[in-house]
C-alpha cells in the first residue's frame, strides 16, 4: 500500500506537527489521513492479508498508531472498530513484547547497551 508512504504520511505529518506547517490546517490534513484509515477499515480482516501479520502490517501499523495518538480521544470516537483493534492486538502480542523491550534510561557511567540484544 504505497498510499501509506505518500498521501497518508504527508497528511499525518501536517496533522501531528502543525508548528512545522503553520500555513496548513491540521484538521484538514486529519480529514485527508482519515480517508486512508477508512480504506484500511474496509480492508482489514484481522490483518491486511490474512489471519497472520505480514510485512505490510508491520510497516503500516506504526503510522496508524502514530495517527491515533495525535488525538486519542478523537480517534477512539471514530467508527473504525477493526482499525482500532488491529494495532491493539499487535501491542498485546508476544512479538511486540519481544521487540519493544523496556530499558532503563542510560546515563553517563552506566554500562553500555548493545543492540540487538538477544531475544
């Protein structure tokens, strides 16, 4: 879905960072980005292509999550049940917990942390 990397991402940036684009209406860009979310909603059936997440899911999920968190109350109020469930099921998965491990804030003098760590 190259549309995610084009029109959706452009609108997302203008919606999320209105201080970077003061001449552009962030709410108008939210409407543009919402068009992509509506198409996702129509397409989703657990994931984009079948019951198991694919590379496309992993590539698009972070942007949907980013869009949702600009105004989570607004996003939650939208009629996008499948699109709201999609990133949530991933965040609750074992895969997510493996790749999104939490680390203490590094401070000068602490032992270094090298990535990738063993999973």
